[in-house]
């Protein structure tokens, strides 16, 4: 149990700080200037943040536990996964799937290094705001709501949703890495739980989060939105941090390291090769 708490705290601090550094991304600053956060009181900003983050965490918790329940039989016996209607693990460990993963993260690396610009994120955001300011494009319903309800708790919550929605295209590389970290965290927990529970003589039906905590998306989003609430109402502070070379590098380095890790795992599965049957034999051997 102590290992689980340590894993949870370590994961939270690590991914929360990654989220905070992402909040200083140029796209986040650009979007932050359009959320009217300066018109909200400190009470409104932080209450909106707490409510929104709790809702996100509950959704993440529900989704994660629902997926674990779908793989209920794995906790009793890893070989029972073969009786499921969809052989997800066979697909995951297949060569074709891993080739797709390797190509995807190679594209992520190129995007972060500036070799390609697939979604034209920053350019599209700049163009969008210039069109809105010129009156050539109507503002979104979120922008209209924030404008009409300035200073309200509802506008604070909608502003956080707006921050996530508007930055999705310019920060898609980070989104891909975070989602994939969550997938791997859940997979590791599914694989390791039966072994740990057998050693500890505990209930095989429980998910033991000893290696990785699965609520990574919640932690990153909490840090990302915290940075938005804490920094973007003081734009001079945000711009000073943005000009610091450490801030732009930190999130990019985290994505590059993650992408290289995922490419390495894919190549290992392809060339070793690692199959689901091999994994089951290793984990179920006495």
C-alpha cells in the first residue's frame, strides 16, 4: 500500500509540473488573453478551477475503472484474456500496430523539432483571432458566454474549457504523448497486478498501481489549468516566464523523451519479437 501512495504522489508531482510548463506554451498564452480572467476575482478563479478539475478527475476515474472492469478476468488469470471477444493484447503486440505507433511518434518528434507543421496550430490560432477581431468570423459560443457573463463562476469554468478546446490543435503532440502514457500505465497495472497480488497474498481482483499511476491525464490537465489560472491573469509574469529558455524547452524535452521511449518500445516488440503469449508465460510462471 505504501508503494501505491508513493507511486501516486510521484506521478502527480511529475505530470502536474509537466502540465504547468505546458501552460506557458505560446498557444496557451494566446488563448489566455481571450478568457477575460482578469475580470474574475481570486475566489471565482480558484473555485472555478477546483470544480472543473474535480469534474475532470471524476470522469478520468470513471473511465479508467470502467476499462479495468472490462478486463476483470485478467486479475484472476492472465490467460483468461483469450476468452474475451476482442483479442486486444494480440493487436497491441502485433507488428503492424507497433509500426503505426513508431511512425506516429516519429511524426511527433518531427513536429516538436519544427521539421514539419502538420496542424499549423500557432498559425491557425493567430489567423482565427485576427479574423474574430476584424469581425470576419463570428466568435464561438464559449467566447460569447465569457463576454456576456464576465466575472461569473460560470464564465470561469467555461474559460477553462475554452483553454483546453482552443489549444488542442497547436498542442496535439503533447496530447498524443499524455494519452499514450496513460495507455501504458493501465497496461502495466493490468499485467503487474496479478503478480503483485499473488506475491502479497491479496485479492487478485484488485488493481495494484505499484509501477505507474493511471490518472496521468487528470494530473497533466490539473497542472496545465493551474498555470493558466495562476499566471495568465498576470500577463507580464507569463511573458517573462515564456521568454526564459528553460520554460519552452521543458515540455518539448518531455515529449521528445516520451516519443523516443515509445519508438524504442515499438522497435523492441517488432524485432525481439515480444508476443502476448510470451508475456503471459513470464508473468504466470512460478
